């Protein structure tokens, strides 16, 4: 039996959809100044420049002795410690005890490691010669005062925090945090607080909303949790109106397909604009994008909230979030194009056959590793149904099968895309 074909008219190819989303959104412009220790995960709104040279002075890279000139023996005249520099000037043939990071005494032109010398009273005997400049960190060799360290649009990481702090920057100006309203739609959904014994037949826990909140938190996005809503147009309408007035973006899961109880898309069209619907992607065809305009009376909160309607099946929701929504959100957050989430793809050899119907780009979940010969291989992470979360949890990559491709055999080379944050 062959897989059913998915050649349906009107489906938007994934790459076109991704570019259309990027073209449809604009970066936030609101900024705020905050202490550096609170800036991790935020996006710089202004370039950050160094306030001093790094290192701020010539200093020692080793524990040992600072030497003035060449020779085999030197007279010890003092010491230079981190925070307690040597105040004098070394003359040729003199040395000073020095610790790692301590300022190089005036007159010194090299440092010998303590393991390569022996002190007898006040006389230092070298076991090996030291070259001019050896074990010396030069002033400004890392960063020069006034140098631009990070450009506007850069997402601040822990290493960036360390760099900025070392360069004397205590506060940064960042794009304000994006606010996202998250809700799930479906009569069958129950919050996690519901005891399992109280679930009715066909009831399921609202896992999508929990996973979406976790993913958005990794992007330093402020989440407004609107809970799970029933399949009722009036209730959905009220939730959308609350969401649009309190958030920059609205992310829903469920209700965007064509079923009798799928009201999400209809309410979106009633309150705003539907700009994209139904993509050539698997899993995740019933994906919607649009806008929810705010009432003019909202004043400073005028404009429109961006709307992303994800499918209700949990794997579909996470795949479309990762492949479509997150690239758009990075732009909205103000992340510069050069600093955005990379789409790292490579090739791997299949170790099991895969079924694929032409018509949609398929993001199958896989597990990739190097075999005993060092070859990059990949295997399917099990059943590929859009409801199978256990396979997704075992996977560490997508097996990306192009829209027009079909079944793949064991030994075929395929494209893989390793999971990056916020899937890891």
C-alpha cells in the first residue's frame, strides 16, 4: 500500500510562507534601560562601546617573575600582586615576584614561569631563558577603549554579559520585552490541575499551551496566559479581544482547520484580517496568520496584534511554531538579521526506510548520530503521527523531506536539521 498523495491546490510552500511572514512583521521600537545583570536574553537597541582598554594595562599571564633584560640571574627587588602593583622601576638584571593578572612593573620586558626558575635568597636563577614579551598580556590586546563591542539588534548572551561588564558597562538600552497572549481552543481540553480520574471520555490535557509558554519563555518573551477556551464563537471572540488589547502577538492552538467546530479562523476574520492560511507543510497544514486591530480608544496601545493560529495536534503545533513563528518573532523582537536563529542543515544517511507522500514539505522527527565509522546517520524517531509526542521527545533533529519528494530507502542521503533552542 502506498502513502496517500497530498497534492492539494492552494497550499503555500513553507519557504514562501516563512518569507511572507518575515515581510509582514516589523521590529518593535520601544526601548528601556536596564542593569546589565538583568539583560541576558534581551536584544540591544543601541551599540555598546568599551569604556576602557582590555586588559587595562600590561599584565602577567602566569605566576612567576617579571624580568628586566636578558640573563641567567636576576636580583629580586619586590613583588607585583593583582590589586597591589609594584610601584618602582626595574633596572636591567632586576626582577619582581608577580602573580597572574598583576600589572607588569615598569622596566620589565618579559615574565618567566615560577617552575622555570629558582630563588636563592634574593637571587633568581633561571632554568631556561625567557624571550622578550613572553607571558605578557598587552594593554588593549582584547578590546580598545571606544571600540564597539556589540551592535544594536544583538541578543545578549551570558558571554556578552561578561564582556560588557569587563568593559565597564553597567547598563544597556534594550528593546522592551515582547508580550504574547497564549490560549488553546477545544472542548476536549482540560488544564493540568484536573485530576486524571476526573477526565471524561475523550478529554485530554492542554499540553500545547504549556509547551508554547515554555518555548516563549526561552526567548525572553512575556507570556499572558489566557487558558484553554471551549469551541464557542462568543467565548473565543471575547478571548481574542482581551488578547489583542494586552499583547503584541496572539498565539492560539486548535480551531484553525475546516471542521464544524473550528471557529478560530472565522473569529479572526470577523475581528481582523486573515493573511495566510493552509500551508504545504507536514505536520501542520492548518496554520493561520493575520492581525487583530485594536480599537482606536486604546490610545497608546493602538495598532494591531499579530495573530498566529497553530494546529491543535501537539506535534503540528510545535513544528509550525519552530519553523514559521519563531523566525518572525525574532524579527519582531528586534534581532538583527545577521544574529537570528540559524537554520543549520546538513546531510545524513538513513538507516531505516521512510514513507513520504509528495505535496508537502515534511519535517519528520529523527535521531542523528555518528556511527562507528564516523559517518553521520539518522533514524526515524518512531511513528510520525502529529499526535505522537513520545517520538518528538526522543528526537534530536528534523528529517527535512522536500515538498516534491517521495519515499526514502535505507541508505539514502537526506537533509537533517538539528534541534536548537527553544526545542532543546
